[in-house]
């Protein structure tokens, strides 16, 4: 796992998607949306507590929104406004270090996901290279995510700049 860009990492993660109803946690620049939207069988709901990119993404994906294949929502990972097992896959790409309560967010993700859960985030080695965070700002969330993953039977993978926990429910 030597990939250094979000697009390269998403290429590795995309084949892990199961089912046709995907939750993307942490819309950001729309990396997950861009990687998956060409699959016409997928319905994607993307959430973010900050909607600063929503207007641009709405313009880019107007057709997919109109076709009801993409929904952009303002929401927090710690309090997901969805039914139990509503999504077949949940992906959180480079957002976990922003969660206010990592364990609560991971429990919520598990609650709303019937299939595959993929959490990938930058490790401390990436600080100042691929993101503006300090090693300390990335180490604590990484430790919590990986510990939770190990306790809950996730596969844990480490790269040189990022890590991932992955599980099929």
C-alpha cells in the first residue's frame, strides 16, 4: 500500500464495495463520489458536517442527483440519520481524524451498514506531506480507529502514509 494520493487509494478501495446502496462519510472534495458514480447500479448518499463543497458537487453531478442516484446531506458520523442496516457499504475516506467521538462514529457506521465497512485515513507519517495535520493530530485518531477495528474483527492494513480497517458484516 504505497499509494500517496486519495485517487490512488480510492482505486484500491473501490473493488471492496458490496451491494448497491453506499454511504460516503466525509464528502470533502467528492473523491468517493467521483470514483463510484459511473456505476449506474449504485445509489450514493454522501454526508459531511461542512457543506462547503456541496454547491460545486451539485453542479458537477446534477444529473445523478436528479436521477436520485446521489444525495448530499449535512450530517455528522456520530449521529447518522439513517435506519439500521440501510446501507450495503459505508466508506469513510480520510475523515476519521475529524470525528468528534471516534468510537461513537464507528458504532453508528456499524449500525447503518449491512455489508462492507471501509475506514481509511492518513497516518502520522503523512503529516505535512499529504495533509496539513501534525503527526500528533493523526496518531490519536489512528490509534482509536485501529484499536476499535481489532476489537471488532476488522482487517487492519497499514501503508507508508495511510491505514485502513475493513470488514464485511
